[in-house]
């Protein structure tokens, strides 16, 4: 500190502080000073807040301009497609092979081609995913052949049976999944009928393959209550199989066919639902034949008990032979 001598106060005057003026504050200078202090103390925080603000503004701007951006990208894509097509890379030939269950129109729809689609910009992976989502398609391959050809190869699922539900008939694969509508081209496949029949059809069809005597004239397999099967033959015969022990019942039926030709007889129903017992419901011809046979047997039995008036017993003959 510096000491002021008496000379320093030689010209001093008494002053009332209340009469001194108040200077106007310089706000800009004060703000600069405050910002400098804040920058020194909180520089990192201020930088982070500024960056977050910039990102937020950018997001809001992009959201507001989203429609314009999408429209612009679409226009650019369309222009590029058209340019490629005009340059000779437009798709003008599609070679499809391997399909029989799947219609060409279904495959073309899945390809998703437009008028100006080019081989350069065609998304083969997306089209392949759509084709393999078709129920009848097991796998597929798409190859571009420049300048303007697509080669589509289809491998379809193999139908194992026909499934009739209501008025519709479908082809089902080895897993019981419906793969296509039946157009009548697969009449050699076994027909299964009823709700839930497709789920267990393949196992039953494979079991029946062991018994050609039974399946020779088999028209359909009917699922009853989603629990058991009935075999329906072209003759109208119905064989009611049990819920359990189907393999044993089929072996027994095959034996009856081999020894007695049971399935060729005039029988309406063969009931095998009760293990160890087989019940038959006869057809009209068999019922009449049995009735006629019963009448004939009854008539024949009655005739054996008629007494001939001229018949003589041995005692009567001996009495007549004695001399009178």
C-alpha cells in the first residue's frame, strides 16, 4: 500500500456521497465479462449443449422436409430406371421354368416388375423372398442375363394327397400343408376328407401303402371327429377303423380280404372300432339273399317232417306178412 502524505490532502474537499452521479452500466461489456467467466469455468458443458442443439435442429428440419426428400429420391430413382431402360437395360424377357402348381401370373406378381424396371436396378433378393413365400414353392433362383432378361427357376413342393374341406379341394405336402388348389390334375393321389384330415393324412397314407389289396378300390379317407379314420370305397363300402390300434385293424382287414374277399362282398359297413370284434352291415342284395336262403331252409326243414300216407312201418309190414 502507498502512504499518502499530508500534502496529498492539501487541496481535499469534503464531499457528500449522496450527491455523486450514478454511471449508466455498459450491459454488453458486462455480458462479455460474464461469458468469459462461464467459458473458462464450463467450457465442456457449453460445447455439449451446443452440439445437442445443432443435432435437434437438424432432426426437426429433416422431419419437416421428409416428404420432399422422399419425393425427390423417388423421382431420382424413376429417372435412373428410365435412363437404364432407354439405354437398353430394360427387362423385356422373363424365362420361368420348373413350375406346374404355381401359375405364371402369380410368379410375375411376386417379381414386382414395372414398365421401366431395368436389370441394373432390379432387386433380385427382394423378388426371390416374395417368390419363396408362395405356398407351392419350395425354393427358387433368379439370375439376371444382361442386357434385358431374367431367368427364374422354381422348385415346387411335392403334393402327397388331396384334401377336401367343404366345397374346396387342396393339394397338401408331406407336412400336411395346403400348397395349391386341386385343378383335377392329381386324381392318382389319395383323397382325404374332413376337418383336420390334412394334419394326419400323410402318416395314414404311408401306412396304407403297405396294403395294396385294401387301397386298390379305395376312394377316400374320411376323418371322423379329428380322432379316427373311415375308409370309403368306390363300391360304397365304409370301413370304420378304431381310434387306437389302426395298424392291427388294417392287418386284420387285409387278412379277411385275402381269405374271404370281404371288401368285394355286398357289405355296406365293416365296423372295426371295438378291438377284437368285427361287425358287418349287409347290403341290400346280401340281405335279400340271406332272406331267400332262410326261407328255402325253412321250407326244406318242414318238408322232411311230412308223413306219407302210403308209408308202412316195419311192424306193420311184419303184421301183414303173418298168415291169417
